[in-house]
C-alpha cells in the first residue's frame, strides 16, 4: 500500500522539523496541499492529512471518489477534525494510528452542502455543546455560574424540523446540536450510546427547557452527572438520515466553530462515503448497519406552549398550556362529581373502617384506606384553589361534604349496631393528632397532586391513600358521635381537618410548581389555605409539645432503679388524669409498700400526681 502526506504549506517548518523525522523509516511521499489540483494517486492509497479544518472540509467532498484512505493528524487549526475523527492530540500517537489502523467506510454529514467535521450548533445549547468533560469541581462550578447568568435574558425560539421520513416537528427550544455520532464527547456518550459513524444516520439534540428551574437542573446534570443513556426532560433527540431546520427570522449557528447565518439549514447524511483511518479515541464497529429513524421528543413543548415560551424569557416555573393538561382537568372534574361509584365506595370504606376499628385490625383498616375515594375530590379542590376555578371549587366542595356526611352517618349507624364500647388501640391512635400528622398530610398532598399530574404514576395513588388515611378519622368521629363522647369526636375530627388542610395546601402548591396555574391567580387561594393550616396547627403544636414532654418522661423512667426494682415497658396511656403503665422487674415478690414507693418515685420524676398501672415480673439469677 502506498502512503502519502498531504500537508499545509503554512506549517512547512513543523512538517520539516517534527513530522518528517517521525515518518523517516516509512516509505511516504510528502506533498503540499493545493486546493485547485488534486494529486493523481492510485486507489486505496493511504493519505495522512496535516491540514486545517477548512482545508479538510474543502478536500474530502472532492476526494471521496478517489477511494483514498484518509487519516487525520493533529494540525493546530484542525480542532474539529481531531474531535470528529477521534485523533490523539499527541503527534507521534496520531502518526502511529494513521499508518497502522485499519481503514473503514464511514458516513459524511453535510450542512447546506458543506462537510460537518464535528458539529453544527444552532442557538444556545449550554451543556449540550460537543467537547470533553470539564475537569475539577471549581471549574465546573464556574462554568455553571457563567451559564446561569445568561439564562434570565434568553428567549426560546420557534423551530420547525422536517425529518427524512417527512415527519414535521414544531417546537420551542433554546438551541439544537447536530452531530454525526456521539463517540467522541462526554455529551454524546451520555445521550447517544447507540450512535455510530457508519450507520447512515446522524443526530439532532434539542435543548428545550420550560422554566429556569428545569434549565438549572439540566445544567447541574450536564456538569456533574455521567449516567449513560439517561435523557433529561428538557432534551429531545432525533435520529434521521436527513433533516431541514427553519426558524422565524433566520438562524445564527456555528458550523464547526464558524459563525454563520441562514434562513434554513438542510442536513444530508451520505452513507459510507469516506474511507477513514480513525484515531484511537474513536471506536468504529464493523457490523453497524443502517438504523431506523428515531424520535425522543415526548417532552418537547408543543401546541399553545410554543407561543407562550417564545414571547418572553424563561420564567422560574413552567406554565403548562391549556391543551397540555386538558385530560388532567377532565379527570379532576369527574373526581369532583358525586357519582354512584363515589357514593358506594364511600359507604363501603366507612363501614369497613368502622369494623376494623372495633376489631382493632390494621389490615382491615388499610383495606378501607385503599377503598376510600375521598382523595379525588380533595385533589380537585387543590386544583380549584390554585386556578381559582369557581365551578370546580363548588363541585369539589359539594362532593367532599357529601362524602363527609355519608361517612359520619354510616359510622354512627355502625356504632349503634355494634354492641361494643371499648376504646381500642386503633381508635386511640386517632385521637391525639400532632404536627407529625400534618407533615404526613403535606407530603401526601404533594404526592397525590404529582401522581394525578403524571399519568404514569397513577398506580402510586393507592400508596398515597394509605399514607394519609382519610376515612378512619371520620369513622372514629362517627363512633364518638354514636357514643356521645365529645373528646373522641373532636380529637378524631381534628385529625381529619389536619389531613384535609395539609393535602389541599400542598396539592395547590404542587400544581403551581408544575405550571398548572400562575402565581398571580393562585395567590388568594394559597393564602386562605395557608391560614387554615395555621389555625389547625395551633392545637397540633400543643399536642406535639405534650408528646415531646411524655417522650422525655418515659426516657427518664425507662430502666430506672427504685431500690432493687427496675422500671420497664413504661407508657403514658392517658392524660386526664395522667396514667402511667409500667412493668416492675424485681428479684423478690413485691409488697403493697413497694408499689406505693414506686408511685411516689414516678410522681417525683413527673412532678405531678399520677395514676399508676403496674404489673410485676420476678427475675431470679
């Protein structure tokens, strides 16, 4: 095989002093590049190119018919050819690869008829720029800050793309990166793990965040994360053999680093047109075949969202267009209607919860939680408050109060029919709510709203229903009414109000963050919801203080020695009067005076009179 060196005359001294000595032991003919006349070399000749990006772009489309085998060398002005060809930046290594590696047929990508060596970048793509990784935490942090400063001024542009299969895609994006393959960059290896330089296809990667929050998440991911194959929500990917890109008012783009303007960009991939001797940084698979066109564009803005996004810079929170949550809104309106199914499930879940409470059976109560349909109208109420939708608000409240009345009524009837009047542990557990219960309600409200907004997460709603447990407190309230016990009634109903207010506020805020309502519209409803939570939080805070106090007292009493008697399994079982249950472990049978001494010691610790419920256990050594 005959070998030649085609070099840049401007680099003649470097070629003479550095490059030719490396090639001295090889039969290789050096020739200066003349753009107006190509050498008459035989087919399958190996030609090493020590040329700039511009010279390579001019040469290759004209020389492909010669069927020469091309290898790139690291010319100082061939940055994009080096990246695209996976060439080592060390001259000696590049020479070894160019002479020894096998030549393979690869694709050529053209943009408006001009060869693309590495990439075409349209608009602002930030972390989607081709190139190597940013090394060092401080360098990554500085890159993140510099990128973040410009975000508040940038406005997404409307783009119209037509793929090789004549699929038309209209969206709004910050920018687009077009690359032949993803083997030579961190960005490509992460987003395009299945790309090849010889599969007849190329890739367009669109950066289309809907908000500043989404953009910052993308920047953090692009700078610090390396999980291969994951596609961020703000990114769309098109794999095709040809593509046209248009935008209103034309486009400014960078073709292998050169700034150019155009009204339309036409990309064409010429399959296996070039015989390339790749560098050691680019792996070319022998068996890569033509692929089908692929589109990962499900998260790209569409419909009314495009017009909203192209009018102004990105807002902090994404605002969904009406057509994007039409199905969700329809589902929430259905949830706000007291249908026969809702009424039936409300009655059955209440009866099931009442039986489970009397039987002290957690599995039965959990079944009632799953069966209960109350979460639907409460989430609808949260959306109504966020969007200040009067009709949805009235429907949600009517359905909610209908379910509330049914639950209380059937719980009272069940209490009258069941001849038991004992406060079981399951009933007692719902009589003293505190701030922890409010935290559960808030988290459940976030989860419920998010699961409704994301259809793929609908299966998680059962877990949300179990976590927030709406029907059991109503059943306990009905039991309190049936028994005529106001303490039970108000304690359990406070737990229901805690769940209700926490879910509504958290759900409304979640819908706001997800972009289903602007803050200006949601402000009034959020203030009223927050006020309700504050009012409910007052007795919850007092109860939480009592819980903390009891926990401290139990910790002081647990394991305490009174003479030769050790206190174990200490519990505060009642507050009015304060009743302490304790197990006394001693090496001898206990007398009445031992119990009295223990009671006085417990009162000394708690600094108040107590009712002591004590059992004893004999420990022999």
